[in-house]
C-alpha cells in the first residue's frame, strides 16, 4: 500500500476526544511500547517486531493517514479493523490504544500464518494475509523492518526473499509504508540478495558481540 501521509486536519478526520488517549504525536514512544507489550503478550509475537513495524508504517506518528485510508500508528485500514470486530469511527480507530490493539492483532495473525518467518509475516501484514508472493515493495518493507530490529540489537533470523513481481522502488516513488527509506544505503533497486543476506548475518553477529 503506497503511503502518502497527511495530518488529521488536512484530510478532515474528526478530532478525537481529549485526555490521555489523544492521537497527539507528543505522546511518548515509551507509552506506545507499553501498549504493544500488553497486546503482544501470549501471542508469540515479539513486541520488538510490532514496534519496528509501527516505525516503518507511521514513523510513530499517531496522526498518520495513508494514501488509501490507512489510519494511525499501525496504519490500520478501517475495513481490516471491522473484520477484526471494530465497530467505532475512524477517529476512534486513530486512538493509540485502539490502533495498536487491532494492528498488533492483525500482525500476530500474520506471524502465525508465516510460522515465525519475519519477512513473510510483515509481507502479509502489508499486503494481506492471503498473499503468498513477494513484490519489490514487500521486500523493501521487510528490509526496513529488519534494519530497525538490528539497530536495536534484536536477533534477526531468516533471509530476505527475492521479489517475483512488481516494480523496484525508485527515487521518485514510494510505497509499502517505508517510501525511499526502504532501499536507502542498500544499493538502489538492483540488490544482490545473496550478498545482502551475508551482510545482514554479519551485522547480527556484530550486534550479538557488542561490536
């Protein structure tokens, strides 16, 4: 899903109720982390993965609105939330507690369907649970999530798949929730995935060794 984020006021999203559940971006990330830990408990999904997905999806901006109507921190589509039982308004879906609840629920389901494979799980979160193929955007999305996890010292396993359809992300475009950041520093669209996986494995070893 191509993301072209805008603030609530610019797209006419009704303001949320005030108080601690406001979608204000001033709400500290530590609070988001607490909410993620609460929602991932017992799901088998590491909270670090959900937090990395949040960072790629919205940059921790609770007021983010996607190009096709994705809402909030986890960029949840209203239709997806309704499928999971949500009955509120778009403004209510933007509230961090609610947005994280439904976003993590959908991501945890993707994690189980992927049998714990990181790239497959985040691909299914991005493209839908029924998708089995990797587009160039889904590969770029996984690279962005992996990068965030490794930067935090999280043990990343699995390899990066090769895209089988779609167009490589280029300088003028963006999508998949990560825009140009996905391929930044990775050699552009013509990536050697064998070399990349070797580099990622080496980075994991360095992180584990505290180097």
